[in-house]
């Protein structure tokens, strides 16, 4: 999907120079930046959920529980 953005001439010139020095394009820089914004939001949500779980669960397995290699593989799939 295409979008239209506005920026002052100096910012565009410096950004295009930066992109050229890093072997990429202005469009790719914008795409990467937008992706990083949403990735950070997702990472923050995951971290918040981890904290909630850590604070509300004891972190202990039932007596006699053994975590097997097969259990780990099933969780990974």
C-alpha cells in the first residue's frame, strides 16, 4: 500500500543521504521504522504479560513434576 508523507527539504535530503550511505532507500527506512514501532508495542505487551504472570503465579511445579524433552518439543511446535 502506498502512503504520502510530507517533510521539509533538508530532512528529506539528509535522510536520503543516510539511506544511500547505508545501502538502502528512503522507502525502506520508513518501512523499517514503521515495523519497529509495532514490534516495540508487541514486545512491551509480551513483557507486561510476563510481569503479570510472574507476580501472580508461584513459579513452582507440582511435587514430583518432571519436565521432559518431549514436553519442551511440544511447547516449541
